[in-house]
């Protein structure tokens, strides 16, 4: 539970608890978990001690370290969040989780099978040569590529046995490759900073496949070798990147890192929380929420794909994971490494100004070359008729790769069958009853991607009764069907958030690609970055204009980043890659930079445009989202806020209905405040001095990324 201010309690104890200690307290009628931020003797308390509710110390729970506690208090103040929001992010379902019984894993007992078979040997080899702990028979059988019955048979013969896994720090077996000169130089600068025990933010810059991972792996190795309890946090923007990264990490260090993301099972989440809090988890790979966990001795933070918009938390506690990682590194006085081939404008500007140290890697690692790019002018192609969305150049290129036994990726950042269901009789679109948004076609259902509303696809138009409903526009499923019509023998797999919901499922897709069991992968942004498929030599991008149509501040920046990242999947090994991009606007300056792979020129153009209009990173922005069920009350509250605005030299834009004017049955208006200077205190005074009806909610989004 997050409350709007700090609360006082009394604790009967002989020894005062530390700041950061966990306690159980009553808030209203609920018993919740809290963190001590300050302690004072009863004699020094100004209020009535007898009126204070008692609290109970949780003595077996490691206290939050002062560095993290200061970070939490900063984060809540900076983001206009409640003081308890960062605390809630650090807990499991708002509580210190119960301890989990020690895990049991399958091990080889040393007994020889009564009859050795190839399948049984596969199981024993998998156990012997894999650092993964197998806690289920099915997982072991899957990795060994045998049936579960084979594993069960070995258990029955006592060839395999269950062994309790001790909850201690992992055994380390470091096996790093030799670094090339530019990698070694970057690793050397990180090592120097590490040895000095100082905070410095680094931008690790290199094209896709340049070996950025091996550079920060080298730094992680130094921490593991030189400290007994040093911890590392490696942030990734989404769980789709986790399986291949974990596999590479395990190969380099001999143990599986501790994971932290929303798709962890309950037991794993509880176990990992305690391992981190006790300092047993030496390396944590996690999503943005991992920033708020109870680290005991944090020595390094790495933000992989730092440009990714997924690092911005858009609901409830609104913060940017990349920026908060830099702040957390400041409080812990440790290095922070931001990695990207396509940096955000904020990171690039901080690098140019010297605030961040620039580490540059030369070219692709090994003998890999950058791919060839070609634009497909869709004005000259006959597509969009009869549900055909792939141009002849893409179809021919995929065919050529199939004939060579090579793999292709067809990219479309739109899941489902189609984005719209339109009536051919009256032209009506199927819309969400709770949001100002169209329903998206998914097989036999219509789904709202904003609130989750879903309903079966009707047979007739609800407005005119005509049986002329048509799923209009491409989605990943429709692209798969089109490819299947061209190449009925090809093995085609879709990787989007409908089909890949867990890191295990993503791991299955990655493994199948690596083994050559997939010919054509149809994917969204989850396959656009971080993955290494040596036999993937062709990428076809269905809609290169999709992001440019939004008209947002970061539209061109995001489009360039996504297209560069997707293009980077092609030809990452010895075979040269090719990329085709379908576009209706091949003359756009973005494509000129993209075709020349001139990232720096694109960033220069974008920075010039931002500076001209005094947009970030040359100013600070705060967005206000005013919402409620009564549209007139919302509009009036937004106008009242704008009318009473007086914040130094800041400029206010709006109010105006939000682009998504209705969301989950609430109407929404937006205001945007811009300033060259810090404005938190003035914004706080403005908000607290404005009378807003209780039925209307005002949310402040500091450093907004999206404007929906």
C-alpha cells in the first residue's frame, strides 16, 4: 500500500532498528509492510506517543541499504509518486515474501544404467555438460530431446537422483574469449573506473554484432573475481531478450544468473527476492523493476538496449528505467554502462557534452559484415489487394533464401490478424466500448489492446446488418498466412506477444532458430534486437512507415532505431545479409541516413530539430494527464489548471483532449509543461494550490516518452 506521506509508529525495542529495516504496520484496517526511514527516541518526539500505533520489526529480513533507501526517496520525489511506490516495487505483492523451501535438482548418482541407450546417454550428457539446474523431469527431457519416460526410467533405476540445492552463492567458472583491440580498450576504461570505486556513466557504442556484451561481461568477471559479495544488475527492456542472454552468460561464467521480471513464477520470484536480499545473487538480469530490489553491495549497473522505450513505466509509478539506473549508480558510487547501437537522443547528447564517457567499438565482431539495404517503393508495387501485403522483392528474396537453406525474418510491429474490422456496407469500424480505439482482429475474437476488452467477431455489422465485415490491414498472423500461400512447405513461426508469453517460450523460438528448425520467422519488436542467428541472412520489413505516421516528438527517432535494430539481425556471422524495407515515402530524410547506415548524421539532424523547437534533451518536459468519468468535469479541471499556471519561465501547452481521449471508461485531457530549468518545486506548488474536484484525477508524467 502506498500512502501520500510518511507515517509515524512506535516500536518497543531495546535496540533501535536501522533505517531501511522492514516492519509490519497497521494502515487503517490493513496490516502491511513498511520500511523505516528514520528513528528517534520517544523523549524527542513532539507528538502524543500514546496515540501512535505499534509496529513490529521483521528481524530476519536484511535491511535495505542506505544507498538504495536514498535512491527510493529520490525516485518518489522526482516522479511525483507516493513515498511508498518505490517500496511497493521492491516487494512481492506488497509484502516481504515468505521463504521458499530449498529447491531440488536432478543429478547423476554415478550408478550405471542397466541397459545403456542413446536416449539415456543424451540425458546424462545434458546433465553433465549444462550448468542449468533441472528441477523438473520435463525440462530435462526437453533439453535432452528425449521423452519424459526416459528420464523417469533413469530415476526408477536410481541412475538419477533428487538433490537439495543449497541456498548459497553460485560456483563460478569464468571462460571469456579474447577481446579485439577496441573491446579491450573499452573494458580497460571500465576496469579503471571500477578500481577507483567511483561513479561514472559510460555509453558503450557499437554497431549490431560489434561485441558489446563481451565488454561488459569482462567487467562482470572482474567483480566476481575481485570481490566476495559484489553484485551486478543487468537491465534488459523485455523478457524476449532474456533466454539467449542467459545462455551466453551461463557459457561464460558457469552458472545461471538470477532473473527478475513479471513472468517469473511465484516460487521463483520469492526465492530470487531472498537470494538478492541476502547477497547470494551475484548477477541479476531483470526488467526495469529490478532497480528497486534489496541489493547489499551493488558494484555495476548495465542497461542493455538503453534506447528502448520499454524502460519507461507508463502506469501508476511512472519512471524511466534508464535514467533511474544512472541515479542508482550515483547513490552506490559505481559505474553505469548504457549499451546501444542506436542511442536515444538524451544519451547521445550527454555523450557529446562529456557528461557520459564514450566507449566506441569498431565494426562487427569477427568476420561479419553489415548487411546491404534496399528500399521498396510501395507506390510501384501491387499490394494491399486480396489481403496481399508483401511486395515482389520480399517474396523473391525469401524464396532465394529457402533455396539456399538460409533463414529469413519478416518483421511487422503489429500483432494479431489485422488492426481493423470494417464493414464494406456502411464503412463502420468495430470500436472498443470503453476506449477511444479500434478493436484488433485476433483469429475469432476482437480485442482492445488498451483495456483488454474482447468479444467474438460478429457475423453481421452491428450498425447496418450487412454481412460484409472485412479484417483490414496486415498483422503478424495475416503475414504468416500470406507467406504460407507462397511457400506451403516452409516452416513458418510467429513470434509476438500473443504466441510468446514467457521467457521459456521465447527460449524455444531461439533454440529452434539456432537449430535450423525454422525457415521463416514472422516477428514483432521482440525479435528486433539482441538476438544472434548465424543462418539468418535476410530481413524483410513490411511497414517501414508505421512509426512515422504517429506525429509524435520521438516518431522519427523510434522508427530509425527499430529499423536499424531489425536490419542488424541479418548476416551476423560469415554469410552477408540483405534487408528490404517497404515504404510509401522513400524520399524521407530518415531513409537516406538508413541506406547509408549513417546513424551519426541522423542523430545530428534530430538534435538540430529538437534544439530549434527547444524540445528534449534541450528542455525538461512534464505531462499532466487529467482524467475522470465525467467529460465536462475533466475538461473544466484541465482548463482551471491551465488558467492558474505560473511556473517561472516555463511554457504550458494545452489543455487538449488526449489522442486516446477515452481509456477504460475515463475521459482524458492532456497538458504539457516545458522549461529549460528545474521546475519540480514550482509544479508542486501549482498543483497543490489548484482546486481539483475529487472525481478528477491528475497524474504527472515527468520526462514523458509517449503522448497517447
